[in-house]
C-alpha cells in the first residue's frame, strides 16, 4: 500500500509518498509560493532531485505538478496514479467535531469548514488542498488526520477553562492542543526504546520548535498538553507570547491603540523569544548572541527553558510520577543548551543528566542523554509526523 501524505499551507504544499509495507519514503517535496509569482516545486525521488519552476496559480495546479513529479521519467517512483492507494491530509484543528482520523465525504468537508475560525491560518488552506486533491484524484480515498486527535483523551478537568460552562457548550471554547501526531509518535518510540509497553510509562513529551508544546502522556494516552484553544497558549515560542493574563492583553491593546484583530496578530507575530531578545526567533541566532554577551538573547533562552521545565514538573505531579522526558522537533533535537537548562534542577524527580551525551553530535537517531543509573530517562527522538499520518490513513482503510 502506498499512501500520499499532504500538508497544505496557504501558499505552500508539502508531500511524502510512503510505502506502508516497509514504511519507506519513496518520494517527497514541496510546492512553494502557490498563487505568488516565482512559484516552484522541489521534488526528490528515485535517488534524484529536481526543481520544477512552474506557474502555480492555485492548489489544484500544485497537486497536478506533484503527481507529474511522482510520474516523472527521472525522479518518478510510480508508473500510474492507480498505485496511490489513499491520501492522508494533515489538519491542524478539529474542534469538537472530530475525535479521530476520518474518511472524507461531502458531509465531512462541510463539517471541516466549521473549524476554520479555530485555525484561520491553517485549516482553510488544508481544505483548499483537500478539494484540489479530490478534483485531481476523484477516485482515491482521502483521510483527514488531525493534530488535535491525540489530545482528545484529556479529561474535562484538564481541558476546560474557568468560564461559564454554558459558554463552553455553546461556543466550544476549551483547550484542544496541537502537535498531536508528533507527541503520539515520539511517546510510542520512547516505549519501544525502553523495551516497555506505552501502558507502563509516564512520559512528558517536549515538541520544541518555532511552535512549541509539552504533553503529559500517561499509559499511552494524553492527559494534558500546554497549547490551548489555539496554538498561541503554553510556553513562549518563536514569535508567540504563550500564556498571558487576559487583562494584560486588554491593557496592552489600549496602550498601543490596537483593535482585537491587530492584538491577536501582535501576540502571534511580534512576541515570544523574538520580542524578548529583539534579535531573532531562531534559536541559533539566540545562542550565538548569548555567547557574545547579549543579555536579552540569554534572557529569552532562560525564559524558554524555565517555562518548559515548569510544565515538565507540573505534568509529573499530574501523572503521579515520571519515567521519561522526550525532546523532539527543531529546537528539541538540535539545541543542547535548552535541553540542559530544562533538566537542570530536576534531580529530585530522579533525573540524572549527562552533559557529555547531550553535547554529542546529532546523528538523527534516538539518543539517551541521561546517565545509565538515572531513574527518569531523558531521550532525544526525531519526530515523524508524516509517518503517523500515513499509518493512521492506512489503518482507517
């Protein structure tokens, strides 16, 4: 079985074609600048790489170009579109409409459109990519795989806000979380690495990137997560503020003369470590700045690590114990100083951190960065959200 995984953005479209018998990636690539001058497709397959500089006015044309690349004489990996058994689409937000991976029908598309206001930057673009795929591949089964599904196991006490319960029921305002496919993947990989079943373990998974979230995974299921109604909540991130007092938001809006929409943009685009440092949202730049003595770069790094640590500790309390901490995603996998600062001071939980193992070169494999006698294991696990999407699509079929 071959599954095509599609992740559509407003002006981009990433894809992977995966052979589910071996879970090998046969081809992958991405369309850039869809609907914008200078659009192109960077595609890899059959041991080669090719750039298609083609006009892509919309996602339908982008999908057609992806299929052309998969069939290409040089880098193609299939002889016919019939070899693609299904398409799995990444969807950021499900609201309370979808709890699990769902086969696409006209009714499902109508329901999906009700989630647009929950993720206005992501879900409308994903729906556009979905409709483009259906138009080009009308006879191929399509599945929706939601970033929020893994978090649907949270109990009410974890996902509810302290608002009028009737408003929650009417408007669906609650914690939904994000990065669920990543948290699910690395938690399962941690269990395999430790030679245990997921049901035996209490794990805190730290997906740390430009967008960051931390999850408590108890017995293989999510019981809490740091992101909330939208991906703005939780720790401060690249340009997102993370958790902030709602009254402070109103105060700032009044002082800065911003309306509601502008204030949301400010919190999403102008805050986080970029706002604290005044330098960059890229942690490589922050680390370089801190080494040169830039105090605001160091402050941004300190704040980030402190907030991640705070969630790790609180989730250990929520689960009544801790067996493993997992770091994943761009920052989690590639920024040793953040990992060390998060784990420093967690000895009381049973963490014995190895600075030497932490500083070893990242080779893309699972790495243990706790000492051999550490009660709580600390792991670096490269995430693979596309594989989760492909697995869930295949399982659904």
